[in-house]
């Protein structure tokens, strides 16, 4: 039987005024800022259970722009389920954008039949509070995949919940991403 999603993981959308939206989700909605960096900010209603349900991403050119959805993300149960989705995405001819380690998860980003950004992700069991997306080959044996995930985590392990990574950590993220992309 093919893999299936377990449920909605998070919704990502583009915002024009990140500070305004951070204030809304933190102070009006009462959510916890869990990850923040140059790309945007992530919020969770319960960080112990889920590191984010809302992803605010810089980049909405105007409030009149109807293209505000950045992605819809859904969780899968296992690394093998993620591999099954990758295989079926390719088999169906859907656009596969990238597969990356976020340390806390591995995300497979693709486009649905109408071109909408979609992610299926598997939680690795590692808690990480940094925005990181290092390319990863999930077709390797499990041990090698997890070794790559741990390497991603080592780059960002010092980032605390809700804190912007230091300039040194941001540089290390860029370097790790470049090295992994050059495989």
C-alpha cells in the first residue's frame, strides 16, 4: 500500500510586514515564536508537541497580491513513507523542487498537479530551533541519512527557540547547504 499523510503539519504563507505578523501571532493569537531568521518566523501553539504550525515567509510584494500561499505541508510516519512519496512524485511527473534536512525533519518539496507548493515531511526525532534546509539524499541507507541529519543539526544546535541565529551560524548554514548541494 502506498504511503499516506498523517495530517496537516503546517501552513506557510508569504507576508509583507514580518514584524506586524510576528506581533499578531505572538500577542494576539498567543502562539510561541519558535524559529526566526532571515527567511521569516515560525510559530507553534504547543512547541513541545509541534515545532511550528504557521510559517511566515518574507516575500509578499503587496497586500493586493493574491499569491500568498508559500506551501501546504503534511506529515508522514516514516522515512520510508517519504521515500515512497518521492518515488510517486517522480513517477507521476510532478515537479520535485528539493529534498532537504531541517535537522528536526526532512522535507520533500514538490508541486501538486496545478503547481501549488506542497511539502511532505518526516520528523527525525531531533529538536532544532533554526531555519535550515540542507540538501539530502534520502535514497541512501537509513544510517547515512541520519548521519547527514545529525551533521545539519551540529551546525545549528546552539540556536535557542525563538532566537535569530548568530552571524557565524548563518554563515555555517550557508556553507553546509553549499557543500551538500555540490555532491
